[in-house]
């Protein structure tokens, strides 16, 4: 690091690159002797030199830099003055007395600049001089800036002088209100409310917004008392503030008279031009609602563009649901206005009430397909036995796949109604595959011997899809008595049927010996998907008797079958398979090689260690790294290997 004298010499050079380097060195070395020269360089026309001097002064800091920057506040050159102010904002707290002296400077511009800078010091010591400026300075712009800076400091010690400054002229009041909302001191609540008596409507509006942001419950009683006499626009602001302070739920704690009066004001606020006031009214009405509230919120919901304001629409729907079942909702449900009917359906679907479910059921057949889909989705989630009739009717009469699927989920998976078994089973012949799948899931949920017999009969059906569904269903519903029938399905001509049959047998058979007797031939199945399914099952059901079959799977033509076998042998640390895994290190398939390396690391032993040691010197960095990690694993678990 350069000596100060060398730095000073560099700062006087004619070469701008040397000056810039010297300035950076001055900052790094914290060379205070360079401060006067660096201050001069801030006036340079060369931006690189100017930037280097700026950074250096910030790094050096201290009283010397503060005093060197103060003259810049009097500069007639705005860019230079701004540079000096920026540096003072960064280091001014390191010599507050020098800045505070300027609070009484005869030049009002300097006083404005210094009150601005003091707001950046993050020091409680700046509060008193700023309060003095706020309450005593003859220049309104100085008082305004002092209030702004007190807000930036956000110190509770400033609350007292800010409260008093609410008596100042309107321009200052703006900044005072903003500052108080940042400080959030309880003593300011009364001062702000009191100021409502002598301020303009604009300032009064700002005060109410500030009280809402401050969130102090003390303000609620004072604001409630002012509501009756306030003009509509101001009262709507008060409504928003009270909702913001209390939150919706706490509104229920108001007295009955207060709740009823406040509900009326919320309804009026719902028509306000300002959206944030409307939104506050919506939130409040969710807890003190009623018939009229339900009607007006529903009308508002119908006017909201769901594509542009989805969150706002969601809030109205949630409010309607919280208010509960009303005549307004029922009427909206039958409205010709599609948006209103949609909102009513969405709200009723969230009301856990049999009457709400009945209202939706009664309206179902009069609605278009899109609304019918919404209704059945809602009913499927919220209704019980009371909606059974509608869903049975849907299975008989409807032709829309989405509607039918909801009926199947409700009757089969939710209610598990045995009486619907025949209707549900019949839908396995539906032309839509997704309906067939849902019907299959419903059948499995319903269960019972009758359905099992029907599925057993399908095992010999000419339609491969029906055989597939039969095998899947028996795998989920059946028992060991179905294993021999499923053994037959393992010989099916369709690979997918064999695969699902293999999964079914694996699911039903708890005994590995019997399971192996049934499935062993699938190790040589012509379908790689079937062989892969068996390899995965061998790993999951692992025991000593399955090792030869996993080792055999290492020779499979499909790399993924080999990989699953490698993973299983490694996970279960089958040491007798180590030599076969070492052979796989010569495989042309890189993924197989990497999996074998990892498995050898799990298995351990001298043979694995030696082969991994050789692999660690591979030219392939990925293979070398994998081998190193495997060696580390062996060493951590077995100690140093000979």
C-alpha cells in the first residue's frame, strides 16, 4: 500500500490515469492528508477522476471529510453540490456537530440541504436539531424538509415535535403526516385526530389514511365518533381506516349498534370511486354482512373482469361465502347475467350448508354446460347425501365428460355407494378414456364382491382395454385368491396388460417365494417395460433369494433394466455382485458406468476399491469425480483399505 506522500504526489500528476489510481490508493490507505486534494478533484471534468475521488472520500470518512464537503453546499454548480451532499449523506454522522451548526445558517438553501442530510444519519442525535428546525425555522421549505427527514429517521423521540407541527401550514402538514405514519407512535393518534378539526379536506384525508396505516386501535373510537358528521368522501376514508386497523374479524366485537351503523357506512363505501376503499368495504362486510351486503357485493363481483383482477374477484367471492346463504345469492344463481350467476355459484360452493347444496342442485339443469361444470365441481367438494339424487340423475341423463366424471367421483369415491355399482361399472364402456379411468377409480372405491366378480369376468374379454382395467382393478381390490387368475394375465398378448398384471401380483402377494414363482418368467419378457417393472419390484422386495435374478438382469438388452438392477444391488450392498459390477465399468453406456461406480462405493471391499481407484484416473472428469466420491464413501465406512 502506497505511502501518503506518494499518493499526494500522484494526485498532482498531469496524467489522469495516475491521478485516478492515486485517488483509489488514498481511499484504500485512508490517507486523510489527501482529503483537500480529493475535494478539489470532485470538481474535475474527467468523470473517471471525479468518481475515484468520490469513492476515496467515502472510504476515508471522518470529520475532515465532513468539513471538506460543507463548502459544496454553497456551490452554484448543481452537479458538484449534489456530489458533496451525497458524500455527506454517507459520512455526515461522523461529525454531526459541524452539520448541526448549519441549522442556523443565514442561507435558507443551506438549511434545507443540511436538514435533508441529517435525515440520512440514522442517529438519534439528529432528532433535536431537526425538531428545532421544524418548529422554529422561518422558511417553510426548511420546516417541510425537517419533517421529511424526521420521517426518514423514524425515531419515536421525534413524535412530540411532529405532533406540535400539525399546527403548521398545509405544506408542512403533508410531510408531518407522512413522518408520523412511519414512526407509528401512540401519542400521535390523538394529535392527528385533533388536527381533523382545523385542516383542509385534503389534509384530513391524508390524516385518516395515516391512521389506517399506523394501525393503532386507539384511533378507532375517535374515528367512529366522527363518522356521522363527516361528509361522504371523508367517511368512506374513515371506513377504510377502521377496517385496516381492526381487520375484518374484530369488527364483530363492536357493539350491536356500532355494527349496524358501521354496516350502513360500509355499504355506502362500496360505491366509492376509489378501489382501495371498495376493497376495504368488501373485507369489512364479510364479517358484518347481511342481505343488502350480499346483494351489493354480488353486483360488484359481476362487474369485475376475472382476467384482469382475479384476486379482487376472489375477495368478493370469499366475502359472499362468509356472509352465507342469502336470498340475494339464490336470486343471483338464477340470474340471466352470466357473470352474476357464476359468482353466485362460486360463493355457494364454499358455504358448508345443506341448503346451499340444495340451491345449487335445484339450479343445475337450467344452466349452460360451463356453469354446470362449476356447480358439480362445487357440489362434489362440499355436498353430502343430499346431492345424491342430482348426481344419479347426471349419470342417467348427461353427456358431458367433465360433468360425468364429477358425478363418478362424488358417488363412487366420496359416498362409495354400493347401489350405484352397476351404473358406474357400465361407464367403463364410455367413449371417452378419461371417463373410463374415473369410472374405474370409482369402482375400486366402491368395492365389494359383486364388482370383483364383474372384473374377474373381464379378464377373458376380447377387448384388451377391458382386460387391462380388470387386471388393474383386481390388483387394487382383490386378494390372494385372484393370484392364479392374474398369473394367466401375465401371459397376455398385450404388453401393457402383462405389465399391469405384474404390478397387481406384486401388490397382492406378500410371500416372496410364491411371488417369484408367479413372475419369474417376466424377466425374459419381450417387452422392456415389463422387464423394467420386474427389476424395480425385485429391488423393492429384496431378499437373499432374489439376488440371482437381479444379477441376471444386469445382462438385459435395455439399459434401464440394467440400471435398476445395479441400483438395487448397490442399495442392498450385495458384495457377491461386486465382480459383475466391476465388469460394467467397461460398458459403452456412460450412465450404466456411473451407476455401477456409485453402487461399488456402497458395496465396498477390496475389489471395489481397486476398480474405483483405477477409474479415478479416467480422462473423463465426470467418471473420475464419481469414482473419487465412491472411494471416499468406502473409506468413511470401512476405514483405509489395503
